[in-house]
C-alpha cells in the first residue's frame, strides 16, 4: 500500500487529471477542413463634393448567419446577390455587423425580375453611406456549399424559423451544431494621399503651316468605370466601348494624316479624360486648362476658340443603334447640324436605327447626365453618341457590364458608321463612301476592347501615376498621335473628390461551434474541475486509512485491539519485524503512556473497555497460545 501511495504522490501528478480532459475537449473536429480563404472585394467608398458614398469599414470577425435568421450586430450576413433586396440591405446596413454577397456564376442566366432587383439594389448601395463592412465574392463551388450549409444550420438552430423542431432539439442544436466564423483582417480605410485623375490627349494636325489656327474636331471618351465594388468595375460597355473606338479612329486617321494628299483641313484631337463617373471632372479640368493656355507652339495644344465640334462616345456596344444626345437642337447650317445629318444618312445606308434625343442640362443635379454637357455649358457645340437612350440606364454603373455580356459585331458596326461619318464631314463628301482603302479593322477593335475590359477601372485604382492601364493607353495613342499626359488634383482645402484605399481583402472562413458553446464548455470544465478536486481529497484520505489499517504488526496496540475484538478461535499470525517496535514506540506511548503504563493500569482496574474483551478472548482461547511470527524466529509466551 505504501508503494501505491507513493506512485500517486510522485509519479502521477494531479495536473494530468486537469489538463488532459481540457485538451481533449478543445481538439477541433475535422481540423483539415476547418479553414477556407477567399478573395473578397470591398464595396465602393469615396467622397464627392463633401458627400460620403459607400462602405466606411473594412474588418470584422463575426458568426455567419443567413439573410433570414440574423438578429444582432454580432452576426455577419452571407447571402447570394439575387436573394438580397433593397429592404433587406437597408435593414442589414443599420443593424447587422457585416454583409458578404456572392455574385452569380453566370450573370446572363438571371431572369428579368432578378436583374431589375439587382439594378435597384446597386443604385441604393451607391447612393448612401454604409457603416458596416460590405464585401462581394465571386462564385465558387466551395463558397456555394458554405452558404448552403449556413442556410441549413442557422435555420435548424432557430426555433422561430423552424416551427417543427422541439424546444429541446433546438436548444441542443444551438449549443452543439457546427457553425462558421467569418474573419476579414484589413487595415482601416484611409484617404489616398495626392490622389489624381490622369488625362490623356493626342492630336493630329491639319494640313498647312497655320494648323494651329485651323478648326478642331474633338473626340472624347472617358476611360474610367464604376460599379458597387471598385475591383469589379470592368465597364466593358461604359465606357470601354468608347475608348476602343477612339483608339481605332486614332489608328485609322493617323494613316490619312500621314500623307499630304489625304490630310484634312481640320485638327483632330482625341481626349481620354478620367473622372467620367464623377460628373466628368476630367473634361471639366481639361476645359479650364485650355481656357488658360496661350502657348500656340505646342503641337498638342488646343485653343478652345478653334474647337468647332465635340463628339463624345459613350456605351456603343449594347445594340446596332445610334442615339445622338444634345443639350439643345442644333441650328441648320452649323457644323454640328451637318455632322448629325451625315450620321443619319450613313446610318440609313447601313440599315441602322438613328435617333436625335434632346435633354436640357439640369444644373441642380450633382452629377451631369452626359459628358457633352460639360462642353455645352461653355457654349462649345457638342453631343454624345450612345446606343443607350437614357443616361439612367443601369449598364452605365453596373456589375453586369462585363465582357461576357458583349457582342463585338455591334461595336464593329457602330464604329464603321462613326468613322465614315467623320471622314465625310472632314473631306466634304456627302454622296459617296470615303473610307474604301483604309477601314475600321474588326480584330484591332476587338483587341482594344478586350485589353481595356480586362482591367477594373474605378478611379481609386487608376489614381496612381504609374498605373499600368493609364501608361498603356498613353503608349498606344503615342504610336499614332502627338500626345501629352496631365493630371487633375483635388483642392487641398475643399476637395471635389476623396478616394479611399482597401479595395480588396482576404476572407477567412472557419468551421466552429456556436458562440454559446463556449459558455457551455466553460461550465462543463468548471464542474469537472470541482469534481476532480473533491475526488483527489477523498482519494488521499482513503489511501491514508488503508495505509493505517495495514499496519497492525507495527502498532502493538492495534494488534491488541484487533485480538480483543476478534471472534476467531484460530491462532492469529501477524507479521512483525524486529525494528517495528522501535519505529512505532512513540505512537504507542502517546496513546497508552510510558511503556504502556496507562494500559496496564486500565487492565488491573478492570476497565469496562478492556475487561469484557479479555474475557471474550480467554473464552475462545485466543490468547493461548499467541504466536508472533518474525522474520527469523517464532516466540510463544
């Protein structure tokens, strides 16, 4: 028994009893599938003339809930884009902790009602400030499975949602069912310092030594795009199509301007301004700079008083239709009237629908409808060509505007009509086709559009001076034109625009127990430790008792008491070592006095405790004989 006691005392520390169960409980289930990472794209964020737009937060760590079962700001709502409505979004933006939205696998597969719902949702999201983090996720098979699991798990854990489930089952599931923890560790969004808007300009000079005094035709297309997420703003139609046509027109007419015989009498200027989605700030800045410029020796310079016509190109991909948008009907005999009449004739020859749309400039609106309005406000003849009938068309600022939704034949068809009309105006031919040798090339136009639409073009991303896309556009135009590159900076005291960083982040999804499981686990561990504590205390006491009960041979009085209480008639053999008497003498004398004096006196006086036991012992012959067995000899009294 001593050996057992020493084993528990020295070789089995009680800490093992405490730590082992805790480690066992904390080991995650299915650890190999416990974490997934996805690229996530933060919602748009910018300030425009002091008004905040978009998402203001970026990081969170919250429990995932479905769009039907979330309740508090401790929940992150994860849903599919097609399942999210305006009402849901406004409610989530005010009370939830975060929002994750998975885009459809194929945008073209959505129904008309689903498209309409998403369009209205995008408008709502871009029109206001949102305090919670909002991220968009591309469709992924694993992510789709996670969203399905969240829908099932959260529905089964919510009694109010799952009416068929008993309260006991719901309570059990709410504690022990697996869930998901959504984590995005991103820095706090901060304004981009020294943000700027690049403006690319290229020029083909007219025939003659006095080309700087010649009339100028200006062709404009803003190159930036916008949607609800900067990293997903590919803008294939708006306005990748306009930029692609400008690059093709620059290539085509550079060949005509390269020869004296075919060099027109007009200066031809191509302008790619940024900030188109910010009320055409790039064009506004360019007009202001040209109004202040007096350097006529600069080949790329343009004097506003010589600008005879401004043609803006915007969204020319959706159909084989051309709509000319003007701020006021053109007067007969003016250059803009002659161009639009020629455009109508060429469109008719190509069996293309043409329409002149008149809309007055609304100065009360913060954002202008079309880019030509910037020039019309300065009394410069201008119009916008587009396949869209309204500036409010959803495709101008939508996630749907991607290269998967395009038909290159529409772009090619419209580009040919525009190029032919421009050539007839500059060369003065009205009844015959001009571009017979040099034509718009389908492959060149397609390459330009594919290149442009492969880059997200929100102004936050393009605000770097060394941006790859801006540098590439400048290099392409420099092949054919005399180019320069300028930058629009915001005012320091009262900035027109403020861009913010953190446009994308990594989303970590962990398979975890629900939050209430931690509380239950804590209670279980507390109860367990309490039981272990008391078990250790009782176990040690039992060991001490057992150790004492097996020491009869060493404690002489215990042997005597044992013999007095025994009813056996057989001789009792008790193990007794020669050194045991000395070892336990002190204990014996503390209880019965020096050399058992108190015991002897009690026996001589006929103690009521001892005498009956002696009589009982003699009756059964227990004391005759008493044999003490030692290691080496046997003694009999």
